[in-house]
C-alpha cells in the first residue's frame, strides 16, 4: 500500500484545514541565555544553537543547565512544548524545531521561540512538518538578512500548518499521533541503517590505512633514506585571475583539504603531489593531482627530479601515511605554516624503483577498492535519507487551497 493511499485511508474523508501557526498555539519569544551562563547542574536549559548542532527532533534531557537564579528571568519550556530556532547563519537551520519531552521544566533564551501547542496540535507532528519542503518554502518568504538569517516569531506565526479534522480536536490528535508513530518508525530504521553503513565505511578506511602503513614500513638498513631536497622540485603557485565556483575541468588547489574552487586554465601538470604551505586546518594534508590543475600561492607542489629514482605516486602514498612528519614541521604563530627550508630537509625512504612500482600498484588497487566503497556507502546513506524524506513529505502532503489568505 502506498503512503498516499495509506494517508487517504487514515484521513477517511475528514477535512484538512491549513491554519496559521498563531491559531494553533501560543508563541513565546525567548530572552537572554548565553553559553557563558551554563552550569554543570541546575535548571535544564535549551540554547538555540544546540537545536541544530546537538539535538534531534525531540529530547527528554537537556545538554546544558543554568542556575535557578538565572532561570527565573528566562522563558519557561514545559513538557510537550516546541522550541523553534529563529536565527542561524543559513536558512536550513532557521525554523528547526525541538520537542521537549522532559518532566522538569526547562528554560530557553533569545533567538528561539517557544510554541505551546493548543488543543488541535501535537508538538511532534508540527516538528516533523518543519522538516518538509512545504515548510522550507514558507519560511523562505519571511527570511531576512544575508550573513545571519532571521525569521521572526511574528512571521513564523503566519506560516500555514495542515490540521486534519480541526473541528474535532480528539480525532485530529489521533490522526497526528498515527502520522508521528509512522515517522518515528521510519526515523528509527533510517538511523539504524545509516549507523551500520557509517560503521562499515570507517572499518574499510581503517583496513586500508593499516595495509598502506605496513607496505611503507621498512626495516632499518633495508632502504636508503634521502631528503626531499635531493629528490623533488618544490614550489608554490599563484592566485588565478578568476576563481570560479561552478565546476570546470581545472581544479584550483590551494590551502585546505579540498579544492579551493575552479580555474579556467592550469599552471601545473598532473602526476603531482601537493600539500598546503600555510593556513588553518590544512597543514599535514597530502594530495595527489592526476591531471593538470591550478596551483595556488598557499600550497606546495612536489615533483620528482628523476622518475627512475622516485615515483611521484610513491611519494604521495608515503607522505599520506606519515602526515605527522609534515605536522612536525609546522610553525605556530599568527598563521600555521611549513617553511620550504624545513620541508627540503625531510627524509623519506627510497626503495629500488621496482619495489616502488610494486607498492604503488598494490596501493592503487587498495585505493580504488576503498574509494569505490567510500563513494558507494555515502551514496547509499544519502539515498536512505532521501527515501526517508520522500515518505515523510508524502505523509505530510495534504490538499491545499490554491490561495490562502494570511
């Protein structure tokens, strides 16, 4: 049975009316409460930022607490109330809802609105509805700001919510509760599958790292060690005339662990090892570029001077497995950096060319297998989440008049 037909059966011909949130409960805008106010114990407190970084759809316990003295000054959250975010750096996190199901009264602060549901609204039903595309479209109409996005409590109150059988509160809540039961089951199953897939992905990565490190570990005296300055050419690049956001065939590689954008041209050939020269978070990361790219000013390129002595791909695998060597060269200060004068002194093991080729061939196979899993599992996780969102939206897709007056 499809979700649509199930919903039709569940409704059993009852009327569904879209009502503004202001008619479905009391909206109370929070006040005060900063992170510095948190205490180890005390009155349960919900900070707006935690709603999109820590909590799920509902909670019986809070992450944080405040003193009883401060709690007296803050807005109260009772069991069954919904705390809604009004502010975030992105639109997606604005309007996120957390249903508080704890027994002790909690408090919340500014940038959040408390919804105290009326007789025709179940808090968790509303919270699920805030996850739908329908709700996203509505809140987008009222969003203000650029760097910081805000949807005020006044505007949030205007958003229309579908209420089955509004003239019979008991029947309405029964229908909403059944929809919540189904969505809870979907949520639990999706979470379980996502956890299993994520665990599998992490296991595969650990296996790959183990075998890579084993292949690149040499007994003392078994191979010759040489400095990078004797083996490779090391240079930084320059900023392209234009950094593009949309994908082209040319990657722009600079500081960080991912591409920094795209370029219309290249200034460096493929078969090149790269590592950030300075910046927050990127030091120690090693990349391998297999096609022409644009090298930025905050990134080193390393290319073998003599490929009969050192294979670039071997250098990549070794440095990737020994990122602590690069981290050990990091200079702290205003901006973390690795100086070229230190990098050229770094010593690496250089086995015979045939052995390098053997190691690269094995690791290429491991890498291809791991990448296929690494790409496949996240894709599977994404598909599971999309499937969940699809059925959630179906269960919350009710007939809507073509035009509804605010």
